[in-house]
């Protein structure tokens, strides 16, 4: 069960950003970000942490372990 793809997509869309725009924010190739969001590549913990900080949610939320998008702090 991989929920993080849906969470990444939802969080990105909530900020009205495209995959290209979010990839630029994180200095990623758009294709690499797209692979994370589509589940073609596993999301490394370091990137999960960076996305959690950016979106102000917990890593547990991104991982799908909780449905409450608690602050990362």
C-alpha cells in the first residue's frame, strides 16, 4: 500500500503547483519528481522529510500512517 504518491499529489495540488514547479522548488528533475508522485520510484526518507517541512505536515501523514496532517514541528 503506497499512499505517499496520493499525498504528494494532493499536497502539491492544494498549493496550485504543477509537477514542474514543485520540482524546481526542490532542484529536482521534473521526471524524478514525477516518478515519486507516480510511485515508479520509492520516496527516500530525506525527501519525505523535505516535503513534510515544505508542506508543514508530518512524515506520518505523507507516508499514509495517519489521516491527520499534523505539523512537522
